[in-house]
C-alpha cells in the first residue's frame, strides 16, 4: 500500500475501475462496518463483534466468508450481494490522519483499482470535481461520522453484558467442517432481560438487527456448498459447474 494525500495538482488525471475496486475484497472474509450500515448489512450478512488483536477493542464487522481469505460473495467478477459495505465501495480511498473527522482524503497509488482506462474520473473535463469523487467523499464522511456512534453502541452492549462469544461448527455437504473463531454476538436472553435499559428505540433496533443477522450464516453455508460443488465439478469429466452461489 502506498497512501498519499489526494490532490487536484497531482491526481486530476487518475481514473478508477469500480470492478477492480470491488475485487480488492475477493479475499477478505471480515469487513468492518459502522452503525449506520447495520440494518442494511444485516439483511445480507451475519454481523459480529471482533476484537482488535493489539488493543482488544471490539469492532463491528460483516462476515463474508467462513475461513480467512475467503469471500463467498465474490463470484469471480463482482460481489453477488444486495448491499456492499462502505469500506469496500470507497476503495482505493482512505481517510488520513489520527482524527477521522478532520482527516484528509488519501489514495492508495498501488491499488489495482487505478486504471488509465477506468470509467470513473476524479476531475471532470471542465475542472470540476466528478460526481464519482463526490460520492467517495460522502462515503468517507459517513465512515468518519460513524466511528463514535458505533463505538458507543459496542460500549453499551458490553456494559450491559449483551456480548457473548459465538461458537460456529459448520458442516458442509462434502463431509468437511469449519469452526470460525473470534466472533462475538448479542446474547438473546440478555437482550430480553435488559431491553428496559434501552431507552433509545433505534439503538434497540440496531442490537436486534445484529442478533437476527445470525440467520445469514445459513446463507454463507449454502454459498460454500455451492463453491465446493463447483470446484469439484472441474475435476469430474463431463460435469459442468453449477454456477454462481445464491
């Protein structure tokens, strides 16, 4: 990665290929999200709290694969999902600086999303900011504004003892197993006991959405079974792969 501050002087000619930007998530199994994304993401992914390996702090993330470096929504050319998290869509742009709200926009000059033939420009022919970069700025702004409310939600869930480690023991159609670790979710019984402490209705809805998103694990398993079957089909003479997971 080679992050530099985005500037009109040096980067006005940059072009982005959105399909290549999406491809950066092809081997990403956990994608961090912010609170404003919870209800949209919960309709497509199981959501979990995951601990930072260095600080021990919880972050909120969408699970996109059952094993490290696996994204079961990536079909080889696009992300097969109804909602793509902000942290994927904003690629290859980042917020620079320690203070996200006061930070500057940076671009990864080593990103494969940078393509001279890309369909998205940074600056229009008349010198104005492109609609694309305006959308990127909006996404980065939402991510920056979302840091505090997301951490507040996590802190409250921890303080009310709603967070528990989730043990998944997944069996696939070919007889293999998978046991993802390091995932934490909302304890349904604890949430039921503590609902009276949640005066903020939107907060209660967000916590419930995280809890209910566990139903999406079954969808991940279906995708994994389809992928296993497709891979096996390549080694079976006369058998055509079943196609994209659904």
